[in-house]
C-alpha cells in the first residue's frame, strides 16, 4: 500500500492558486481599498476642520474664570484639540480595520464557483490536490475561498511533503499490523 502521489507541488500550482484567488477576491480587495481611501479622505477634511475650530477658539472674553485660568486655557488649547484629534483618529482607524476585516472574512467564506473549481481540479498537480483535500476539511460544505487560501499557504509551508511522509508512515504501520 504505497502512497499514490509523491511528486512535489510545482510553480504552476502556486501560480494557478494565486491567479484563481486573485480572481475570486478582487472585488473584496477593491471594496476594502476604496473604503480605506474614502474614510481617509473624509477624515482628513474633518480633521482639518476640527483643528481649525479648536485653533479659532479665543478664551480672552471669558469672564467666569480668572485671568490665570484663561491664560492656561489659551496655552493648552492646541494640545487638547490635538489629543482629541488623535483619539478620534485611533477610533476611526480601529473601526475601519474592523470593517475591512469583515469584508475580507466574508470573501473567505464565499464558495468557489464551478469554473474555478474545474480549472483547479484539472490543472493542479497530485501533491497540490492532496493539500487541497487536506485544507477542505468540511466536505459537507462546498469548497470556499478560505480553503484555497489555506491551500496556498500550506503549499508554501511544505504541507505536501508532510502529507507524503504521513502516508508512507501509515502504509508502514498497516503493513506491520498485517504481519502481526
């Protein structure tokens, strides 16, 4: 009982997976990039307005607090607005990062279309198909883009060789069990 596929994945396997993944995730990546650019442009305008507003505040007419407090407010006013702008920027960056992550996770969960699936199954080498079968763990669900991403990552990490060694070891153990 010898393992059937013992060739190693080729550069064509990596190129094919990269091409198919680029095709399947292009819309999501473009949407994420447009979101980031839009948020950055809108926030840049809002940030300039916020800082201009803060710099335009004059506390000299304030008669409620004393002259020393007014001088202190006037002195530290730019730092307050800078800190507020920094906190708002960090919050907006975090929310944008969460939105981009959600877009990319949604793309990972999308099923692979029939054309891409047919192309992969007919053009991938045996070792790459073994890694694809290993990555596709929930076989009661259709193959998803995330499974292809895992396949590409694991091909680069040498999963095909480890699967081949595991199959050889399994065959040796089964032979040993049959002899005893």
